[in-house]
C-alpha cells in the first residue's frame, strides 16, 4: 500500500520573516543596480521594491508571513517538478552513454561477468592486515 508523503511545506520550518524580507531586499537591490554595469541607470521600480522589503523586514516582519509561506510553497512545487527532470537528464545524458561506451569497449569494472573457474577468490597484493589485528576492534 502506498502512502503519500506529506508535501514539503508542512514538514519544513519557514525561515524567519525578517531573513526572508532581507533576502528579497538584497535581490531587488542587485536587480536595481545591475544596469550600472553596462552604463545604464538604476531601475527605480526595483529600488522601490528593495526599500519596501527592507523596511517591512526591519520594522513589520509579521506582514511578510503570507509571502514567506507562498514563496516556500512555490519552492516545494519547483522541487517536485525540477528534481525528477534533472535526475532523469543526468541518467540519460551522462550515465547511460557512459555505460554503453564501457559495454562497447568490453570493460567490466565490477567483474559481473563470471567465467567458470575453480575459485572466485581474488588475491590481494600487498596482503591485508594480519588476522590477529582484527580481534579487538573497539
């Protein structure tokens, strides 16, 4: 029987409203100042948003609770969508071609193909520790 896992926002603890507001204040400040690198002017709307987030985070952090919850839900939604896609891409773009090339070259690093031999014991060179050294491990 499959029991669904709880969605991440229920199990996650929200960051403080102050830190949430200050992060967005910094983000909008960077966004406002970014055009200065290419000789442009400051983006006024972004500077206003930065000031609004900064002032709210410092003086009225509880006002940011709904936005904080919404942002965490959005992050959880992205997690549920993006993680499987990234893992599938990693598997099909990196691991599968690597395995196919190894198979074409006849490589078997795990020694999974067993040939009928008297013993499958692999001698270790140089030999490992003395058996007596394994008696009192702790």
